């Protein structure tokens, strides 16, 4: 099989993947770039085993890859455990992927991007990312990441089996939650009217009893 796990592992012992983490005040975008050789360690990409991987096969594999990422890449935002968010898209990063399937020699050089987005309405103060995929992808696997924040220099980070996690602090202040208002508004009028009517009824009933 072209992209068997054992074959690929021996042919590409120090495989490299890429990740760009785009930080915004209320959302975090994770864009992974994985080559086809790496994808073959996650699932059988060459479904028909004809020694090539087509665009249709990669399209079929994309949901499985996104679930693998969500399961094996841990995320915390503002010290709250969460996940990578919603899988948005995948894209083959080479010319005319529909007409150019991936062959054995190209498996380590053809990359597919996977984008997942985590919305965080409360405000993003810090993001922690940890990887638990080295058992499946190999201890020599390296992820070259970049944390990108508007107005700041990009921060490069390498994730390896020896250093599988990183905490990025945005420096943004997260507003304290607003306490619920105690002021009466028009929305409270029905409840106020009912309460007033109940009190009036009790007063009338007590007055009649005394008489």
C-alpha cells in the first residue's frame, strides 16, 4: 500500500507539520498544514490503494482528520478547558489538485490546510495549546507553529514530544461580567401589576374580616 503507516514512518522519520494560530479579541483561528504522508498516519487516505491520492479521497478524509485534531490537540482559553472549535474548511496547497493527484514521492511535500475556529465571546486573554498526537504520528514529529496577534510580532513555537505545550498571553484585558440590573423596566410591569393586585386583595380581605 502506497501510504501504509509503516512505510511512511520509515520514509519520513522527521516529518514536519505547521500551524498558524490567529488570535482575535473574541475568537481564535487554528490553521493546520499537514502533508499527505502525515495524513496517512491518521487514516487510510489512499482508499482504492492505487498508489495515488486524489482530491476526492482527501475530501472524504477531511472530516476524519478534523475529528482527530479536535481529539488530540488540547486547548484552554483563559484557563477554561475547551477545544479547537468548529471545522470550517480544508484546502490542498498545490496547483490544480483536481488534476494532480499525489504520488508516493510527493506525499511528504504536498500539504493540506485544515481550518478550525473557536468563538469566545467573553474575550480572549490567553490560549494554551497541548499536543497528544505523538504516539500516532511518531516521536520525531515536529510541529512548527506561529501565534499571530494584530499589532504584535508573530511568535514562533516548535511543538515536539519533549515540549508538547505552550501558553500564549494576548495581553488583552477581559471585562468583568456585568452584574444583573436591579432597575425596574417596562419588561417587569406585568409582574409588578400582579404583585400589586395580590397585595390589594389581601388588604381588602383582612379589612372585611375585621368588620
